C-alpha cells in the first residue's frame, strides 16, 4: 500500500469515527453532549490535517470535503438532526482553530520597537539594520553595513 492509499484509509477511519460520534450525539443525554462534541472536534481536527495533506490547505475545500465524506458514509436515518450535529462539530473545530491562531499570532508578535529604531527604519527602510553591533571594540545601538553608518542611543544611560 502506498502513502496515498494509507492516507485515504486513515481519512475514512476518521470519517467513520466522526459518524459514530454524530450518531451517539442523537442518542445521548444533554450532559454527555459536550463530551461527544469535544471528541468530535478533536477527530475533525485530525481529519482536517489529513485532508489538508491530500487536497491542500484551503479551509473551504477541507470543510466541504469533510461534510461530503460524512454525508456519503452516514446511514440514511434522520438526516436533519445529523446535519445539525455535523455543523456543531465543525463549528467547534473552527472556534478551536481560530483560538489557536489568535494565540499563535499573539505569541509571534514582534516586540515593540524603541523610538530610535522606528526613526532609523523610517529614514532607511531599504537597508539592513543591525542592532547592538560591535565595531573595533565599541558597541553601537544600530549599524547599517551598506552605508557604514553607526548610530548610538545617547539618551539612555548605559
């Protein structure tokens, strides 16, 4: 079995697990629903990653493919309730992904620039600027190698 066939098999296994969870959602009590929704969103996340490898990272295509695979493999009983559960699981997945993306963007945000660095970036936007550069035994706050210009911040005590 080649890699693609193995991936397709894993995708179908995840789809079958999602279908089991969706069917369980119809039969469970209200207090159990949150547990099943959480499990479903975890499986949907794994399925989303597998589909992204197979068909590319476009979220719209992945969501459509997930829904289509679930609907094709699901038994034909009470489709309307099942469609609601599918949407609930996919909404939870989207909320989880957006929360993770927000956390990632906050953690990856660049540290704020000091006023001198902002000024140098404004005056020399096309040049590489090196921070805390050592030249002939002296440290300079900023150095622009292509212009051979060193800038030191004299406003703050060293």
